[in-house]
C-alpha cells in the first residue's frame, strides 16, 4: 500500500504502527489524539506547518522497508 496525503493519520498508524516515529520526527505529535481519526495527513501537516510531501515520502520509506509477513 502506498501512503497518500489524503489518508487519515489514524489509518496509517493503525496499519503501520512503526510510522508513529516518522510522524513524531516531523513534529506531528498528535498521532494518538481523537482528531487523528478524522484528520488527513495533509490537514495535520498544514495545521502544524509541516512539509506534507517530505512527511509522506518518509512514511512511504517505512512501508517499503517493512518485511513481508
């Protein structure tokens, strides 16, 4: 699966728990708050002044490095 900026933060963290560290490194610390269920990655990034393209690129690096089950 490719992560896109229109996905909710919660959906990404639920599917890829290891992505939490990427959100945190980029300064998006609200991965566990109730808003993350409704807020897209782009909305969260914009609200916190984060470069959404860099964030999504790093999130996709995490997905790409995941070992198949």
